[in-house]
C-alpha cells in the first residue's frame, strides 16, 4: 500500500495508457495526421509553427525497433504523452491538496474572524489516502473528457502540448508554494518552470495562454521589486537560450532540403514568418461574428466534454473562490485567456485550442470533488461508498465519450488514399486540395512507406506559397521545367505580399491561375493528369481555374482525368472498400458524399457510351456503400435490373 501511495500518479498513467490503447488509431486519420507522422519519420519541417521539439522526439521514437508500422508507433507516442500528462495532473492535484492553505486568502481584522478562519482550514484536512483518491478521480474526469482523450488516439502536436502544459503548471505551483527565499527559488522551481515553458513554446505557441495566470502568481508571490525583476530576467534568459537551441532545428534541417520542408525556413525572415504562423493570421481576430460563433460552439460543446462532471466543476468554482482564492484567480485567468484567444481563431477544428481551458475546469472539478466529499462525509456515509459515488463522474464520461473518440477501427483515410493512388496511372500528376482526407495522408504513405512515390501530388492551395515550388522540385524533378518563367514572375510578385508590403493582387491571381493552367499543358505529354472533384465543383464552376484550350475532363473513379479526345476513356471498376466507421463524423460524411457523387458521374459517363453493364456496377456500388448519395432518376432503373 505504501508503494501505491508513493507511485499513484505513475500507476494512473499506466492505467490510462491501457485504456487509451483500446481507442488508438491503427493508421492515419483526418487533417494533419499523415503530414505530422511523415515529418517525424523523415525528420522534416511541419506546417507552421514548425513544432521542432515534437518532430525531434517523434523521430527518435520512430527509430525504436518496435514490431509496428511507423504510423501506429507514432500514434502510440501520442497515447504515451497523454497518459503521462494524466499522471502529472494527478500529482499536481495532490500537491494542491497538500498545500491548500497557501492559496487561501484570510482576512483577520478581529480575533473572532481569525478563529473562524482557522476552523474553516481544519475542515479541509484530509489524510494521505483521501487526497490521492480525490486527485486520481479529478485527473480521470480530465483524461476522459472528449478533446483531451482524442489527442491520445493519433499523431498530433497537442498530445505533447498536454504533457508540457501539465508540467508547466506543476512547476509554477511548486514555485509559488515554496519558501520565498529567492536565492533558493530561482535555483529550483522557477528555473524549472522557465525551462518547461521554453519546451512548451518549442512545441506549440498556444503555451502563451498560460502567461497571464503566471504573471499573477509570480508577482503575487515575489512582489514587484528590484530582486523579483532581476530574477525574472534570469528566467527569461534561460527561456530564450532553450528556445533558441530547439528552434535552431528549423534552419539547420531546412538547409538540408528534406522531402517535407514547409516554409523552407533557412533565413531569419522565413524563420520568423514560419514560427509566427503568418499564413494563419488572417483567421485570428477576424470578426465579432466569428468570435460569437466559436464561443457558442464552446459553450454548447461543454456538456459533451464533461457531461455530469460539469455540475461538480461549477460547485468547485464557487468552493475555490471562497476557500482557495489565489488558485481560483489563477485558474479563472487561465480559463478566460484561453477562451478569449481561441474564440477569435476562425477555424473549423478549434476544439484542441480550448485544452488549457479544459485543464482549468479539471482543477475546478478537484475542488468540487473535495466539497462533495466533505458534504457526504459529514452525513456519516461510509468512505468507500462516498468514493464510489464520486467515481460516477469519470465513469459517466468514459461511457459517453468512448464511442465518440474511438479511432481503433479508423482505416478509411488509408483505404481512400491508397485506392485513389492505385486508380491513377504510373507517373501521374494529381491536382487537388483535399488536405483533410488525402493529401496529408499521402505524405506518410509516399515518403515513409514508399507507396506509389512516383505520383506527383500537387496541393493547389499550396501553389500560392513560394517554398512549395522548392519542395515539389525536390520530390518531382522537372515538374516546372517548361513553365519556370511563369513561376519566377509569380514568386517575384509574391515577395511584397509575404513581407506585408504593397502588392498587386490582380497580378498575383492572374499569374497563379496561369501556373495551374500551364502545369497541365506542359506536363500532359509526360504524365497522365488528374483533377480532383473539389476543383471541378468549386474553382472551375466559378471560372477561377480552366483547362487549356482543347483539353477536357472525364470522370474517372475518384478523380477527373484530363484528356484531348471525345472517344471513350476506360477507368478502373469500383472494387475498393473504404470501410467507414459505424458512426461517421463530419469528415467521413464529406468524404462519402464526394466519392459517391464521382461514382454517379462515372456511371452517367458509361451510359453515354452505352456501357450499361459497367454503369450498373458503379451504381450498385453507390446504392450499397454510399446510400446517402442521390442517384438521378434516369439512372435508378439500372439498379433494379
């Protein structure tokens, strides 16, 4: 029992890790999973802000001779990060309960009030076992919240972010609690805090959201004087040195021209642009309407994160206000800072930006559990019964969220990516911007598993970025050899835009469209060229992208094939299986929709050439596996025959 008490946080991490294994993705999933896995496995440069620490640790972990695919091995690392974060949070919670009086604000004008305050403090006294159990239950409510849990299922920078932010909070609280002897303080926990803060920033820039709460605790503890400012500068110096060392990875590795070299940060200008997330700043603080939409989403999503635990967290909010005012203010400042920043970022996959707010809720939950324990204990309930009652909260979250976060059977993105790549000819050129479903995943399969590496996959949206031409030329030599003049003109026109100077937007757009058009015409005789359906349905319908004169599109299987003939063009039969999850999320629903539509288009094309039997095959595929796709009336009769 002594060992259990001593290593309770480690035991919790092991337990959580085992649970997380049941929901771990076996392959790539949507959005950035494939790109980030490829960056780690090949030691490349990820999308802004670069995530150097995440990349380096992932690369080293990928070298371990484990009997798994690289993608599963890197998914496993995400589960490890989140499991350890669970242990750190439980340890921090126990430390808080051990030092609760440090965070109390006691105003004692009269002796009577002093005595009352002391009586209130005594009511908080718990034995070691009680503190550990409450800390473990509080940690369990956090690790089984939906967004926290989801980070453990696949490769993502937020898994490491959760571990680092948990360590940052731990050493911040330790520094606040320790004796105010600055000669000791600066040599210990404040420096450790600064060190982990630097690690946090070298992984994800949203670490900055902890700074307002940090400033409150630091100056509350050390006061605002010459000595505290001096020691603050020492902490900043350590922070900058560590940050510089880790971020030096970006220019060093970029200069070696890796396969994935987002931003090509080889000089100071490009480094600053990359780590500041320049290209994403257009979505930050864009409008009050966007902020309102994101705030409404955050509020409406809270019940799905915490379920019944929200009531305990609300009680803990009030309880901490009256009984641990200093920690209440720190948690509230952190919560509000996170929510304010995140709601002003107008992106669809915003959930992970609220993680620090969810951690704050986790601490409020700790205080709510403490209050609930006291109430039940005062009613003379058996302690075992009390703790069983408290376990209802994390268990209810586990039951509710398991199916929503479970990625253990998610193979649809691997299946789709491989099926799409197998449907095109050798040495093909694919023009698309299906980042969430295909392009990101293709990076992993092409560069790590060496699956169809000869296919040139071009992201139409990234053609707007100067560094992308260097990456494409490195991976597919000669792709732009016959339109280099157009590329040079575009890159010259792009420089003032990248530097926030006056630029000619009309010229930029015209050159960009010309590059896409001539990319088709100059490569047609060397490669079969395919256009993804999103370009046809959006840019081509709006006149923003057009084929060179004499070129046409034929629905192929997943893509349109570029041809110069009116004759029948054969395509593969739909003998693929995508294996959608039983409960489709918005990404799988979208993927199902446009794959089903492409099959209908191909069936209609077959009918135009009187290929009735082949048309039936495509339509039956739609009816069986894509039932939500509407089949035109003139084709429905074929399914019945």
